[in-house]
């Protein structure tokens, strides 16, 4: 007691109060009792070491046997390169320019914080969609293989056999498929890649795709219109022999001028011949015939006056008809030229939109091709054996400690008495227990044998405990 604290007064030291000494003594005795109980538990465990070792060995053997009975699982995996295009391309490019080689993780973190959806996340969503899952289920007949009736259950089992993850640092997507058949695992992993590529190429839409679709429809309309205008122009030109009205008019005027000049020259020659010869002279008649022929040609080029019927045997339109035909010909020709210009412009825009759409469509770049696995991925025999041994050992330790606590419990405690009554009633109702309360059967003999073994050791443990515990209990009372 000399090491207990005392109160200091102005005149010196005085002895501590008796109540404080009792409290300190109780604390020391309680700590000592706890240490003794802990030592008794360890001593009980040491006395039961053979039982615990056998139990651990049995657990190792049983769990190892169960591990070998579990069917082997094989895992095939495929890795996809991170796509070049993403929803946050501008932000990623800016961070890449500022951060250098460390900007990949910074860009990914920024995109995650800002809620920007990357193409990698789009790929993850496509791979986990019902469209891709249903294709694999129907192609490999997984409902029959797994013996499930509903498609929903097959989807859940497929999701359990599949693992799709993306590395946050480098963006690589890993597809893992587990199956008892290694060839099936490899085929399913490859089908995931194929279906992802198909969905991306056929179902992905962007602004460039929409523009290309609009231009394609507009291009088809313009093509139909151009064909109709060309047909109308060709029919008009064929009916009226109006190949090129401006050129035809220029040619007709030039020809008419030449004929007019020849006519004037022929008439002058005819007047000169009439001064020397009579009208019956051969030279005069020949000159008159030439003049008449030139007049007919000139009249033919000029055409009939309005109201007169034109000849049906005329090969080309006359000068009088050219202005009237020129208006319609010019309208038809202008329509054809406009259609050709618009068609060429739409064709250029359509090709540019197709190129841009091809750039915007995310491409699936396969980094690691799925291979047929040779080594099993499940179950780990050694790990399961060790876990089983640890589990059996833990259960044995718990059983020994519970038995020790039950044996050292105070029988006068109402809770202990209640537990004893409950155990007695339950034991009486067990099929291997007799009606008179005595244990019979194999299980009861094992429990009774375990309860009787090492009795001498337990008596020595109880005797080794100091009698001061009982005295301390009396002093506490």
C-alpha cells in the first residue's frame, strides 16, 4: 500500500482515506482476476491441443477434398485499347497540352468530376446491354446449357460469368469470361468484341451521321429532279430540233446573210444580162433560176409569217421560230444547269459528311485477342484447404472456450440455471436421446467423451487458482 497516492496539506502528508484504499484494492483484484481467467483459458487450450490439431487436420482434408470436387473454371480475357474519340475531347486535349505525360489521369479525374461521358464508358454500357447479352445467349444456347427457363435468369448468370472493367489510368477495357469449357470461354469473349464492333458501327449516331443521312435523302431528290428536267429538255430539243438555240440563231443569221449577199449578186448579174440578151436566152434563164433558188432558201431560213402553216419537212427551225423556242429552251436549259450545280454541291457535302462521320464513330481496337485458357482460374485448392483448416480450428477453439466458460460458471446464477434447463429440454427432444434423460447414440457418446476427457487437467487448473479470489469476493460483500 506504500505506493498509493496521499493528500498533501500545508503541514505535511497524511494517510489516504479508507474508502480510497478499498476502491484501489478492488481495481487491483479485478485486474488480477482477469489475468488469472485469461491464463486459465490459455491453459485449457493448451490441454486440448491434440484435439485442436486433429480438428484442424480434419478441416484441411475435408476442405481440400471439397475443393477438388468443385468443377474447374477457365477464364479467357480480351483487352481493348482506349478509343481516341470521347465526349470530353476538348478538355482532355487541353489537359494533355498542360500536363504532359501525367495528364491522362488528370483528364480522367476531371471528366469524372464534371460528369463527362467518355467513349470507354459508352463501350462498358454497350457490353452490358441486353442486346449484346441476348445475342450471346442465343448464339451459344446458354439457356439449355445452364438449364434455365427464363431469359432474365440467363442474363443474370451470364453477368455472373462475365467481368468487364476499365482501367482508370490508361483506359484499357478488359473483358473476362469464365466457363467450365475453355473453348466456350474463348468463343464468348471473342463474341463480346464482335458484337461491340457491330453495335458501334450500326447503331452509333452523331451530328455528322444525321447530316450525312439528310444529304443522302436530299441528293436522291435532286437526282430525280435532274433526271426529269433532262428528260423534258431532251424531248423539247428533239421535237423542235433545238439543240442550241443561241448557236443555231447565230448560225442561221450568218447563213441568211450569205444567202442574201448571193441573192443580191445574182440579181445584179441578171439585170446585166437582160441588157444584152433576151429573156429566152439560156444565160438569162440560168441567172433567173439561180435568183429564184436563192429567194427560196432565204424564205426557208426566214420562216413563215404568223398565221401561216409551217412546212413539216423543215429540218431546222426558222429564224422566225427561234425567239419563240428560245424562251422555253432557255428555261429548260437553265433548270438542267441548276440541277447539275446543286447535285455536284450536294455530292461534295455528302462525301465530306461521310468522312466526318467515319472519324466520329469510335473504333474498337483489339489489344489482346482472346485465347483458349490452359490453366484453371477456379477453384484454388491450396487456399480453400487452408481456409477450411482455419475455419475448423476456429470452431474448435470456440467450442473449447464455451465449454470452459460453462464449466466455470456460477451454478447459482439464474441465467446459468435457465440455460441448463433449456439445454436439458432440447436434449431430451433430440432423436438420439432417451426418455430418461441419459444420452445415447453416437453423437451423445462423442460429446460425453469430450466432456470427460482431461478431467484431471481441469481439476488441477481449478486448484491452481488462488484462494484469494474467494476471499476477495467475501471482502467485496
